[in-house]
C-alpha cells in the first residue's frame, strides 16, 4: 500500500482503503493500544465523515473499546453465578438454568453461538416455538428471564447494545383457578390411606406449599403450643425466605397427634428403598402429586392443571375456604406465606399468636371423624 493512500483525519485518526473490496478503515491509538476499525464503506467521502465522528469521540473520551465477543453459554453461566452470589434460591437457579438450556439449544439450531449475534427476530421465533408447547403464562415468565439475561450482559459490557431493550411483553391476564370444595377434599381424602392421606390433609388444612411440606422436620411439629412451623433454612429457603407459624386446626391435630416420634431428619419420609434403606429420604413431591391426582380421579373429580385438580389446588381450596369463612385476608396471607399484598395492611397489620390460633380454631373444616385412619400404614 502506498503512503499517499492514507488520509489523516484530525490529530489521531488516519483512514485508508483495505482489502480487495477497498473498504475504508480507521487507524488510531487508544489507551496505549493500536486499533483498527472498519468504517464499512468504499466511498471516501462517507469514510471521512465517519472518521470525523470517531476522532471527535476519541478527543472527548467517549469512545470505549468494543466488548469482547462472548459465547452465549459463557453469558448465561456468568449470569447464573451472579444470581447465586446475590443469594437467589436454589429453585430459582434451577428454573433459570432450564430456560437458558432451552434457549441455547434453539440458538445452536440457528448457528448462533455468540451473544452479539442474538436479535429480536430470534427472540420472537423462540417465543413462538415455546407457545406451541407451553402455556402462555409459562412463555411470558421465560421471556422475562431472557430479557433479564441480556440486560445484565449489557451492564457487564458483554454486548455493546441490548437487542431486547425496546421489547415490551404483554402479561397474560390472571385467570383464577378453582380449587376443590371442602366436600370434594373429603372425597379425595377418602380415596387415600396412610401417610399419603396425612400429607394431603396437612396441605389441605394449612395451605402450605408442597415444597414446605417436604422440608418439615420433626421439630417443626409443635403440638405443645399447637403450631406447624414453616422454617426457612440456609440452602432450604422458603419461597419468600421468611419463616412462619401456622396454627393446627382441631381436625388436623387429630391426624397429627398419633404420629410416632421420629429421629429421622424429615417429618415425612419415603419408604425404605435400595437407595435409601433406612427410609430417611424426604418425600418425592412429583410422586405425591401423581398419587393425589390418582385419588382425585377415583373420586370422580377432574384432574390436571388446566381444568382439574393437582396438589397445588389445595392452596386454592384453603384460600377460598378461609376467605368465605370470614378470616381476615392479612391472616390468610400470613398462613399461606404470601408477601405480595401491596395494600397498607402489609405495613400496619400485625397478627398476634393468640389471634392466629383463635381464627384457626373457628375455621369450619369439620370434626375430623372421617380422617381417623389417616396414619394407618399403607
């Protein structure tokens, strides 16, 4: 290349055509490093205009190094590591990791391996594919997670621009799902025996989450003071990362009192197996849900998430039954472990232990006569 082909622009930039296509590039120094940047044009006049802008940014200190081209897998791994550092729950990390694995598999099929190759079109097509196999609400939640990923990557300068910055997602309308009535709960319980029946009764008459039931220890059952204690432990946090006490209704107390004392780590455990011969492993929620839905079917009731009942439907039952029994909403929120109430009641209301016990005592759940066989062995 001849020296006459190089054209200075300002004090720090020089341009010249390069390669067979004679595309102009800018040559300059920044932070002690030699840099060369394509001006993406073969027209000298256009190249001079772009080089002038570049020279101005250099003089003003506004031009920063272009981000390194980061693989999608590295971006998701770094984001997950940051979430863990921020103390996010294990369940949240597992959920996010699953979403990123689905996204990366989709992108590999489109030969997209780097974060800077991802476009809005990829995002839209991915969401369309997900809608064909998943519920609208699930796709919305997964889309939010992907948007959070790229926003975080921009904040860490893994990408020079966020391709999803202008994307607005429409949140699906909340469709309340009905839970079983008290009569239907009784029919379901009648189809169960042994500890399965006990566990379903605990879920139905406390409203706790299945994962909270799984992590109950013998010490959490306090019959002396009439509490079931839902404790958020390190590594086994509750969804809201807070602990709470739920009073034991008289009907549920009749079920729990005959339980034998146990030195096992969990209040409810699986039966002995080859893998856990001591029978000290906590319960399998998926298996319990399958057993519950089988009982629902035997009771002649609808089964499934869309139009029937699952184990989680027992929280819907408890919420509905307690509201209809005129228990104050703030009391119910405390029992259920809900922290999403934006009313000032969340700030000013204080539930005393005595009031909590009294509200539970008055709750009409029946006398328990039909549940005397709950603790019988399978």
